[in-house]
């Protein structure tokens, strides 16, 4: 953990966890797998989907946090890695902060096309395999005509060695769009604290560096007593490049628990929920 990883609540920011997952994934394939067999999979892959569940807040400390990762599914042209970020406690229990899954596909960057796993790669991934029953993601609702807009400006430092925006940066873009949208919805109301409980991101088309901003659109799809769900897209005109579903929770900093917000905050959310 780094001091700069914290947010204003003193927690590790939700976006930073995805960076931790990326580091763990590359280490797993490059260091713990036979190098000659997993070298291409350590770097020559693209992320298709992230599912990140935030179980408990992680506070900064000098004790390293542990990450376990393993393969849960191997398909013809993709594989899924699961993770758990945790601390082992003195009493032998495990305090889990994040559980996550990443779907990846091998990719030929010279031709900008995915490829199938080789038999050697499948054999190597099989050494990490702990199968789980796969679940299809819930279908996404169509983007409504009325949605909150945020211009996404790609920074040069966002781009990886392959010329694409790195998968971690998408979480940052969606976070910026979400904060901007919430500020618009609750303009004139007192500040209220939110935390992120779940983030799922689907990657559809690579985002590239350019001077013109891309468009992020956000809207509300679910409103509960203590939480709500925001869906967002990053688009280039009519082309959707990535899509996110984020569950936010109203949070009481004094009790460190979820809380029921004043009704006026929920009313403002309802104004941006499609009929």
C-alpha cells in the first residue's frame, strides 16, 4: 500500500484495488507460472470484464496486504482469474477486503485481434485452476434518452505500451463521471458520504489517446433504502467503448456503517431513473 492510495475517508480508494489486482495477475502469470509458457499471457492479453466486490474498507498501514489469485474457468479464447485481497489475523481468521474476477482474452496487438489459447497455455493455466460455476452477467438496460454527461479526457499517461488506455484507468474515468453526475443531481444539498460496494466493467472497444474528449453518460437504474445503482458508458459518438454498473452505499462516517439518507437525496436520484 502507498499513502497516495487513500481517499478522503482514509480508506484505500476503490479504483486503486484494480491496480492491485493487475499487479497480482501479472505476478501470477510471469513469476509463478513457467516463464516460457505464460510470458505471453502476462502481457499479451486484454481485459474483457472486471467484477469487483468491496467487502470491507482497507486502511493504510505498513503491513503489506495479501492477494491470492487463481483461475476459475478456461475457454477456447478466454480465461477467468479470481482474487481475494486480505489480511491474515493473529487468531487465524482472514479479514477479506475485496473479492474480484477478471475475464481476459489473448490478444495479437499487431493485428488488433483476439486469438485462441494455445494447448501449452491451456495446460499451464490448468495448474492454477480451481473451477467455479460460472454465472452470466445480468443483461444491461438500454441507455435512456436523458442521462448525465461528463467529458472524458484521456491523458497521455493513461496509455499502456500497446497504445490502449490501461484497463485500470477505465475505473478512474467512471469514478470521475459518477462524482460529476452526483454533484449535478445533488446540487444545493449538503454533502453526504458514499462508498462503493460493487463495480462491474465491460470492455468493448479499446480507448485510444486523442485530443478530443470521449463522452461518458450516467443514469440511475436502482434505488434502495440505503444504496443505489448507477450505470455508465464511455462512448465515441454512437459507439459504446465500455460500460459500468456501480452500486453505491450511503455511509455514516461516525458509525462506519450504511445509513438511510434524507428522502430529498433519493428524490433527486429518482429524477434520473428511467421510467
